C-alpha cells in the first residue's frame, strides 16, 4: 500500500506533537500508513520533551507501510540546527521547504498516495526568501513545474457540517473587490464542481455562491459587484450545466437549514469562507487543495507555537486530514483500477 506523505511543517510548532499523537492512535482510528517527511532528531527530541518513548525507523515510500505498525516511519530531512519547541528559527526554513518538495515529488512519482501537510510559519519562510503567499500557492507551483501544465489551486475547508471555498484568499480585504472577477469565480467553481465529482464522489454537486456585499448588494444599492460580476458568473455556470446558485446574502447561508441545500459554499474572500467553517468545526475541519494533480490535505489550524512541547496540542484536525486523504486516495485508486 502506498503511504500518505506527511510533512513536518515548522518543526518548532505543534507538527511533531500531533504527528506523534496521530501515530500512537493509528490502530484506534485504523489510519492508512503515513511516512513522516522531516527532521528525525527534532521529532525524537519532541517525543522526549513530551515524556514519550516512540519507536522511529528510517524509511522511504516503499518501506513505510511495512514499518507503520511497529514504528513511526521517517524520511529524514535534517534541519542542521537544534530545534526548540515554541521558538521558530529561520535556520529550519530550508528543511521545511524541502520536506514539502519531497512529499510532492513522491506523490507525482506515484510512490505516495497523497500529501498531508503540517502547519508552516509563513513569516519564518519569508525571512528565508520564500516567494509564495502560502502553502497552497507553493504546491501549485511545484505541480506546474513538474508537469509543465498550468495549475490553479482552490482552497476548500471541509468539515462534517460545511465545505467552503474562498475565491480570493491571502490578500487584504481592501483589495478584494478589484481582485474579484467573473473569470476567477468561473474557474474556482468549475474546479470545485470537477473535484467534488471525481474525488468526493458527488454526482451532481450543488454550489451555493455567496454575495460580496451586505444583502448580496441589494441590486446595486450596496455595491455593484454582486449584480455585475457574481450574478453573470453564476448564470454562465448554470448554462454550462453546473448546479450553482446565487449570489446569496452571506449572513443567511450558514444556518442548519440553509446548509442542507448545498454541497459547498463558494465565498468571495478568505474570512467569509473560513469563519463559518471554523466556527462549525474547528477541531475536525480539514484544509483540502482542489485543482492539483495530487491529493493534498492539511489541518485547518496553524503552528500554535505556544502549545508546542507542552502536551496540550490537540491532534483532532490532523487525524481528520489523514482520514480524508486516505478516503480520497482510496476513491482515486478504485477509479483507476
């Protein structure tokens, strides 16, 4: 069985803590084997700090599944610098980036079934010259360079009560109206529709499209974007056979009855999508990147440096990310066979 490739994230954050906790619960949750791609010594040091003794064995994608029952398989990507829990250091940035590159290469090479990423600290990576707004954009660049095919990543938060997608992501709120185009909405919704069909097995995905302005603009009285950009995009999607509807007032989209009418909420900016997703499922929501030529999931939280090494970090979201990656991988493997 091909393993999942789990990256270390920032090794000073809670990535090592929740990785150890997830591996300890591998039988309880019937986890698909995963290969930890990161610094072996930092992982062992974190286990020691937590008062735990865990077996760790050097591995690659081919050997990980066979080891997983008795030891945590690790593909070592050394930092070359002592890691202190809760204290990020720019010296770890190269290892963090290399771990992501390695995991993606394993997936694209058919050796791993999916990439699961532990949280990174973007500010630390920026200090080292990292040139991307975040994980999502970096993964898309890696995919494009490897396949020579253009790749548009779509960020989706998936939880037991809500799936939500932001059309614009890591930009200031003041820049959203200018960045929000009909083409961006169309591309986001088309990718969402395709991946919900092919990877999630939803035969006819229902896309609820949020408005940008209060009351979805009140026909231009509270902003023209809903009338002039979002509404025409939805009309085009429907003409193309995609079951999209909107623009809908965002303040009435997320109660229980409203959520029963759609499979994913397509929102216009970051917080419009992520606030309801995290409010409805903070511990068990998963960040999924659609539009990539491989499966990628991640916990929906950050590095939580203040919790690292203290034994209080919750592994719930990582477990959910590992389980969803395994489910999506199994669907993909079943389709190919």
